[in-house]
């Protein structure tokens, strides 16, 4: 077959989604002369678009004997090997947000470390795990930062996949190392953190005797503490009271009252805890409350809670949440007895029946 009469046109076409096909470069006419021609096309006008390239060859005359090929087409960023960052995931670990000791309500999750091993700093980018994404606001050359995804729940040996810069916001010297998949181990629950006495107003007290009062003069409310309760912290807008356990040695780790005041909150309800049911309107001492119950969970832990919320005449939302924090008996080699929910919860009605305005 005589190929010396080969005469063709090379053309670079592209398509965005289902839009009509468009020509980006060409046609470039080429005859047979025993040589080849290299072409370098600037694609900067298409930056950021999701497109499909079509390498087209057309006959420029009679097609008989035409033999034409696109050889080794590539897409590259000029200078990328020397001046770009390179983002990689260096470690994935399942742990509590505070890994050193267990804090009340401390979420269990996945912590991901990201490093920049390239030769240029990276601006803000996202890290993706499942449907959730966290933002890292820049990473210098050689720097490593971590992000925490709360709510991770899994068994040891389950494979997880995390992706750094999933949307391709950062141009990198290596775009092929942005994903990491591995099996993560679920750690043993750490010991509870030691209870400290922070500086607050008023000064936190020791264990109370019968008839001691928790009061907030700014928002005009008070309630009586049961014997053995401890005011751990108190300010105008937050507070915590630790409550004594009726029976020690069970799987109940602690119980406490969490107090919060938020101005202008509507509806006035507990919104920052898991498993909240439909509010029930109750009246105590001529004060109307929205009562809610719920149950939260973290790895090996359970949080049963009951919340009471009321709005003041100045449109401040006051919430008292009673929390019973227990452990899964399966966490122990010798499981402890289960706590008596009714007995340990009786203090809720006792305290709420003393709630009233100061004046």
C-alpha cells in the first residue's frame, strides 16, 4: 500500500458534560515526509472545568493509504516538579477528641494527620472522610496538621478511606498520593479525667450539705442541691454540678447537671445533645418548661439525659440537663452490675421541684 500520499488533519476537540463537542485546536494539516511533529497546546482556558478531550484525525483528501496517529498525548503543569506542594495523609487514628483522658461527653472519632512534603506552601484545602469534610487553612513546607472527624463508630479491623484535597483545589507535584485506606484499631477507653476546680463566679464549692443553693443572679433563677452534690463550675451563662451516685461499683461512671443560658434562642430547647425526642410542655412552680429526653453514645459509652428549658421575661433560654454517663459492661473483663436507672434518676424530679425565680 502506498502511504506516501497520506494527507491528514489533526484536531483537538473537547466536550463539557452533554454539551455539543467543540474544537479547541486545529485543524493542523500534515503530509507524509518521513518525520513527525510535536505540538504543545496551552489548556489554561479550560482550567477548573470537567471535560472530555477527543483526539481527532481527519482525511484532508482521499483517505486511501492514510495512516495517522496521535502518539503519547499527556496533560502536564509546567514547572510542577519544582515549585508545588505535595499533600499526603501520614496517619489515621481512631480515638477520643481528648485522647489523654475521658471527659464527659467527649466525642469519639477519627483523627487524620496531613503533611506537605512538597517544595511550596499550600493554601486552604479540605480533608474528606465519608460525607464529612474538614478544612485545613494552609500548610507550610514540611508542616503537618491534624483534623478530627467526630462520630466515627466502627469495630477494630474495619477499613476506612480518607482523601486530602478531594476537589483538586491545590495543584500538587504528585496528584496520585492524596488518598489513604487502612484498617484502624478501636482503642481501649481511657480513664476519666481528674476533676478540677476551675476559677468561676461564684467560687466552686465542696460537696454540699442538704439545702445548699445554686443560683444565678443575672438571670434570676435558683435550685436546691442534693446532699453530696458539687458545683464544679459556674458563670452567668454556663455551669456544671456533679451529683452523687446512689450505688457505687456499677457501670454508671458519673451523673451531673449541665446548665446553660442563651439569649434569644428560639425555640428554647436542648439542641446540642444526641437523640432528642419531641419536647413535652410541663409546668413546675408555675414556670413552663420544654422537657426532652434523649440518649447519646460514643465508643463503649452511653449518655442518658433529661433536659428542662424555659424562657425568661428578657428572652433568655435557660436549660438544665441531667446526664447519666454509663459504660458498656462489655468494656470490662469482669462486667460490673448494671445501675438502677429509676433510683439514679430520682434526683431529677427532686432538683426540678426546687427550681424557682430568686425574686
